[in-house]
């Protein structure tokens, strides 16, 4: 446990013995060698006959996968596709190759679990979105907002989420992945504990917004960090991280079922702020606070596991951007040491491929340059290739439409599901708390297998990603309309279980293009904005008809299904993000 007191330790290659192997003697990853041989020909002279490959002259015999010239050829090809050609970019590509040759190992699997903590806590799909949803009935009883006004609590959370996602995505490139990786869960844990002590509705909303600002950074930071340490051959694991979302939902529902029904006011009592005795007092309504204290403590415990019990190496790409090339090489050596593998990476190879500098600071990216690189993802030069052909332009437009509609449709139903199950706002007796939270927990359990089934069906021939998400989407949309037919708790339980199962199969489609980062970034932005608007729609539509938000959610999900039917590209078997 030598790292327990120094989680930000800097490293040198001398710390990792018996890791280095000369490049010509290295065991390169089979997928790298196979790709190299297809593009540039094998060492046996099996070269392509054409005079140019990707705009450059055909390679000579010396450009095999086991020579520096062969490595340079690989980097040149990657640089041509990226659109950036600086010393930093070339050296980043070399580091990518080194990590890919090390392969998947113990370090990446441990990081998968720790990044999973962040995705589990993600408040757009998992632990904390469900946490807010499950407290809305109790907040109404204690503080007095109407069953529709209280939905602005979720809006406060989404404001924090949007700000946090925007801030931490850029901040991680300025202050480092390692600090941002730990800070997001620390902030979430602190404010998760604090929100349980809210003494007013406005104060509680403010604390939820602060919570969102922390945990909102988990997806952009954890996703980027995991991807930078992940060999390309294992790139699909980034998608597999989504299995943590239903796990977070399940945890929240089980904890709520244990606390809220047993430590809450009777469902017929109103807030003492709007009613005379008998009314709902704070001392009688501690269940939702115990629930939030528990979620906050769990989130803080996840931060402790990240910070003290796992030594996270700083991102080598961040170190390169700061001119700390030797530390970047040491990080790769550390990964190889942890995985019990060898690596050929040295500072000399980085300099030979990326260019020599008079001093490290000349290759350092300034804060302004880092921010410009982030913003350049949304420039017309990066967006235009997404519409390079009519077919690709149609695919891009449809995917953005689906991300937007699902981004609003999902929270319109799930962020307020406990209220719908309680029959809030309807002219019927409210569902007792013990039945309400029991049914919610059952639905969460049923939803978990959906993600695992989707992991299988997306790669099944004749089904693929397109068939999987289209079938799940249309069934989810139909079930949402069926949900409104009856107020009977048993009927609603069946519909909720079916909806929970199929909605966890829905995974927004990815871009089959070199500019995937730009396309997905815009899609994610649309998803967040529409999610922010969902509580506003729920408040105003709910004032007209208690079922109106559910109708809107169902309509949006079905609209996404129609768009999916027109996807011109199937990405089954294609390279992941």
C-alpha cells in the first residue's frame, strides 16, 4: 500500500524493471500487425501493388511492423485521418500504439471497475437521477410544493449536470485527468451527504444542483480516461460501461425501499407549510434524508476507493500536452509492469517519430491551445465530413434526432416514475408508500438483464445494433402509452417492469466515421439540453393532465423509432469509438 499516502506520485522508467524490450524484438499485438500488413504489406514482401496508399507512396521493405520506419508509416496514416499534425499529435499516436501492443490486462480491468463507479453514480441515467426521483413525493409532503412544481427539483439537478459536464470535460485537459477523475466523485459525495440536510425546498434544489455539477463530470472524464488507457482491440469495453447504469438504478431503488416507506409521513398528510395539524413534520419524514445520506456515503466511499486503494497513472496524453514526455513514457512502462507485459516505448522513439525539441516547453500545449482543441471539435471543418455524402449526412441527422428525442423522453418518464406510481395529481387514492417503493424496486431488478441482452444482440447477424435499438425503442414507446390505461398498482407494476427491461436495451447509435468524436459530442450536447427541458415539460403538461408527460415521453420514443428505421448504415462489426 505504498501509494496510500501519495496518490499523485510522479514516476520514472527506472522504477519498472524488466519491462523494456527493443522495438525490433517486441511482440506487437496481432491486430496491429494484421492491420499494418493490410495497409503497408508484410515483411515478407507481400506489398500492395498500387503506387500510393492513403495519399503517400507505397512503403519499402524496411517499413515492416517491426521497424521504426514501419511505425512511422502507421503514425502517418493515423495523422492523415485525424487532421492534426503536430509533435504532440504524432507522439500521442506512438503512445496509442505502445498501449495497444501491451494489450488488455490487470490495470485496465481495475480501471473498468473504478470508471464504472462514476457511470453508476451518473445522474443522467443511474444512481442520482433515481435518487432525486425517489425523493420527490417526500419533498412534496415536507416542503409543500405541488406535485407538478416539485419537478423543478429535477430541473435543478440537470442544470448542475450540464454545467458539470461542460466544465469537467475541458478542465480535465487543463488540470489533468487524475485530479478531475477524483474530484468529480469527491464533490458528488460531499453534496450528496449535504442534500440530505436540506431545510427548505429551494435549499434542497441548490444542493442538488451542486451535486450535479460534480457527478456530471463523470461521463466525459471517466470515458476519456478509460479510452486513453484502453487498447483499440478492446474498444468495445467503453460501451460495456453502460451496464453500470441499471446497477445504479437498482441500488437506489433497494435503498429507497428500505428507508422511505418505514420513515415517512402517511401519504394522506400535507406539508405543515400549507396545512394545519395534523400535517407532515420533518421528524416524521426522515426516510428520504436517510436515503440520501446513504447514497452520499456510498458515493464518497467510491471516491475513497479511487483515491486511496488504486494508484491511477496520469494520462500520458495529458503529460505530453504539458511537455512532461519522460513521465508519459514512465506511465506506459507502469501499465506494462502492472499487466506483467513488455513495452518498447522510449523517449528516443517518441522524438524520432514526433520530432526533437530544443526544450520540453516548446512542445507544451498552452491552456488556450487546449481549449481551442476542445472547441475545434464543433468547427465547420470537423462537422462538414459528417455530411460528406448524402447517405452519411442522413445518418448524422437521424442519430442527432434520436439522441435528442431519447434525451427528453427518457427523463420525462423515469425522472418522475415514483409520482406516476403514486398516482399523484389524479382523482384516486394515492398508492401506499410500501407498495410504491416495492414496485419501483421490482421494476429496477427486471431492468438489469436488458443491458446484458443488448450486449449480445448488437453483434448478432440480421439483428445488429440497428435491429436491437429499433425493437427496444418501439416496444418501450408502446408500453408507455399502455401504462396510462389503468391506475391499478398491479397493472402499473407489469407495465413498469416491461418498460424497464426494454429501455435498458436502448443505446444511442454511434457514428461510423473518422469524425466520430465531433458527431458524438454534438449528439451528447443535444441529449443534455433536451434532458434539461424535460422537467419543464413535465411541470406544464402535468398541470393540464397528469398523464400528459407520459404521453409526451411515449411519443418522443416512438419518433426515435421511426428515425431508426431509416438508418442507412449498420455499425455491427465496425470499429467502436
